[in-house]
């Protein structure tokens, strides 16, 4: 069932459909599939017969297909689509007007006539064969790893995806250098009696296929919503004043975290009016060196001597620009921060707004208390 969930099938009951696929998957959960697409036009779209639909397969593989047979397709339908060779089985993730909005964000920018076709809604026979193919993926991956190790190939097979008609399999592998896997393809084809396609992926793509929990406590971004992997460099960490600690900056894939680029553009825009930090400020007490920057508070922290043990002095950006202009004219200020002297023009008078009563008016005077006289003890006389 874990392999079925990767394709969006939340339960075994959802795959028990009749021959014409009229009983569509009615309860679709985005957590069951990776890189799920949100249809924000679902309330206003009235397109019952979409021209182009987005179909997703195992893990992160998606594609756009033409609805040449004018089928009434909706999100969650299991369909048979064109493949090379044969056909594949996938689940529709987007249908309607949202597809045309989604296509420019992906690499599928070609004409609709060049897209592959949607043959039909999957029948029960197609679902049964698809289920048999899914059940073979894990043992095929383990067996292929053993074969690659016996051949002495420096590569790691991370995942295997069978085609819906059980005639072809895609082997996703990772390798640090170029690998000659021609002999491996021959052995795999003879062992499993299927067509073999080798597809190299990177460490980020492998993490997206496997999934996991990041240091932030949430699911990995590459397995939830990141569709394209942009290169990340240490420049992003320097701009955001993040400590260059490789153990904290690296994700589970061993590369720099993708989230370092999320707020990079905001920091770059905020730092446009900041002065350069390489040249120290010349002061009467000595040179003041830049140590860190608080971008969104417009404060730059300086210290005398350039060491790490001195006190940090927060200086507004406007004051730093002013000091640099003074240094260019040959003037040396006395203080990093100007002392503002406040002069009182007139004396302020304060009044007691709570009333003119004494603060001790609620206290009782102990002197006015009457002292009770103690009665003398009663004497008893014995009469005979």
C-alpha cells in the first residue's frame, strides 16, 4: 500500500472501481501524493471536457496530455495515457482552466498538438495490471542493486517505476561520475523481461522521491511543493547573515538547503541602500570594523579593533553613510552615534489627577482608639 500512496491512492477501496470507471475517486487527499497541485480556479471553472489535463505518476513525475477523445475528466480520475511504447496509467491532478495557468511555470511550453494523448478512463483490467506492476517495484529495485554491485558499477539505483502496462520500467540512479551501464541494461532486460530505461537524477531529486522530515520539523520541500531545483550557493547565506556552518546549512541530500533562496530576493532588495562593509570607519578612537547587519531594522553593528571580544555598537545606516562621507572629506568624527542633547524650554508642572486627598486617608488612627479598662479580678470571701 505504500507504493500505491505514492501515486495518490489513499486506500485500497479507491482502486475497486467498475469497468467504465464511473465511480471516480471522491475523497482525494493531497498528502497522499508528492508535489500536489492546488486548483485555485475550481470554484469558477465550468469546463466539463478539458482540452489538456495534468497527469501525475509515481512520486514527482508529471506530464500534460491532450484529451483527444473529449472525455469528461475531473481531478482524481485514473486514466490510460499514451507512452512509448504501449500505455501508462496515471491520475489526473489538474483539469480545466487551471492547466493553462500552470503550463508556463513548467517545462511543457510546446504546442498542445505535440502533447501525448489520453486514451480512456482506466478499466478494471488496467487497474489490475497496474497493481501487479506496482507490487514488483521494490523487489526489482533490490535485485537491480545487487546486479549493479556484482558488475562493479559505481552507481546507486534509488527507485524503480514500472509502466502501467507492465512492459517497461524506469530505473532512477545516482552516480558521481559517468557510468557505462550498457552491460547492466542487458542483464536487467534478460532478468526481468521488460524494456529498460535508465534515468540519472541528482541528490536533490532523490530526496524528493524518497521524502523525509527536515530540521525544521516539516516535510522536505523537495517532496511537497518544490517543482524545479534552483542552484543554491553560500552567497545566499552571506546575504542573510547566516553562519557558514556546513552541518546546519546542508539538508538531508547533503547539498545546501533550498530554503536559503526563499527570502533571498527580499534581503537583496532591502540591502540596496546599505553601504559597503569592507572599508572600516575612521574614528578618533580608532578604526571601527563592521561585524554584522540587521537588515530589516536598518542597523549595522561595529566594533573597534577588529577582534571578536570587543563590544558591539549598533549604528543606523544613515549615520554610517554620513561617517563615510566625512571620511572622504578627511574628517574624523569622535563618536559613532551622535549624542542628542535635549533642552527644556519651559518647566513642566505635574498635577495629581487622582484627587487632592491624602495618601494616608484610608489608614485608621490608632491614637483615637479607646482603651478598654481591665476589670479587677473578683475576690471570693469565705464566710463561716
